C-alpha cells in the first residue's frame, strides 16, 4: 500500500512538473481566448494564423479551414511569375500589351485606361499593379502569362495543397458553381513566411516580392501604430475579407493571416484581430523568456 502511494505521489509530481505552462504560453493562451471572444461576437466566421518569425512558434484559430482567398490568391500568382522568369520564360522588363477586351470589373485602374485603347506595360509593372492596386485586369493577364495549372502545380510542390487557383478574377458564373479560389490561414501564413525567409524562388525574388507588398495599404496596417512597417496582400469579396502579411515589429517580426466568410460587408475582422495579435507580440518584443521587461 505504501509502495502504491509512493508511486502515485511520484506520478503526480512528474505530471505537475511537465504540465506547467511557461509565462509565454500563458500569454499565448490569453491572446487566443481574446481572438476567440472577438470571433464569436463577430458576424460571420473567422480563421487566424500567426507565426513568430523569431522563435518559429505558431498559433491559429480555424487555421486549417478553407476560406475564399479573394485577392490574397495573387501572392502565389506573383511567386509563380518569379519562378517562370527564373526559368527563362520571360523577363520582367519585357513589354506586354493589354487590350480593351481584356478589361474586367472590380479593383484596379486598368479597366478605365483601356476605354481609351490598348495599354502597354512591362511585366514588372503588370505584377506591381496586381499586388499594389489589386488590379483584376492585370491579374488575369499575369495568370495568362504563367498558366493556371502551373500555379497550382507550384503550390503542390511547395506543400500548399489546400491553396487553389480555380478561376480568373471576377468570374461570377464560376463562383456560383463553387469554383472559388481557396486557401487556409495556416497555408497563407506559411507562404508569406517563405517569402520573408528568402525561400520563395530565391532570396532576390523574395526581397522584390516583399518590397512590392510593402506598398499595399490594408487592414493590417490600419490595426498597427503608424511607425510599424508591413508587407501584405489584402482580399475582398462580397461576404469575405482576407489579408496576409508580415509585420516588421522590432525584435519580434511576425506573420499574420486573417480570413473570413459569411460576414457583414460593412465590417472587416482584420483590423481588430491585428490589434489583438500585435499586443501579444509587442509584449514578447520587450520581455525576456520569463516575461520581465528588458527594453
């Protein structure tokens, strides 16, 4: 009997020693709870993924749920463009002509310019308009340059098998038949992490992609202090808002991906979720492993 009690006491002590969370883990749990409370009060459904670019630690809520990507699908299109350019398919300095018949509705300015006739751009300018202006006409021309199937093949090779380009921009008929461009918060976050770490195509391509994405102004930037730099891509569709990007917080940069569906189009979850996640990383940035402020 005494031996059994001794073994029980040892098991209790060992379990307690293993099970105790660190202060950082407690802070992470609290952050997740805050995001969850916001998500439950928000009309619609939300998925979130964040990656600490210092430690590599990640957390998510509904991180593996497939959501419509809206224009965030333009990130893998841009990646494939760099991949194709490196393979000698074209040079970014090459000129292309966009015809009036190519114009599609939605975001961007090319559709207006095309009313006056054909527009000539370099491929680099075309890619820039796709990301910075989220121009749908430019995006469809970029898809035509590299091909839809090669984009999905690249995603498979990189391990992003739940991210799919299924239709061109503003194809309402395809959307009605559930041909929606999709991804998950975790895959979008990992994709942008690969760009940040210089692993998307090559280091130079990653630097150029980050520089282009820094020109985007979206909900992530809105949710941050004015002096914090970001590199992101926004996405907006009826009933859905998305954004994935890097937040260049000193001492603690991180990736954030927010995706949503069934939402009220008058609101976006991106700004408030950014504020919640930023507060978490801001604390990590000025503290040691035990939570003591050191900066």
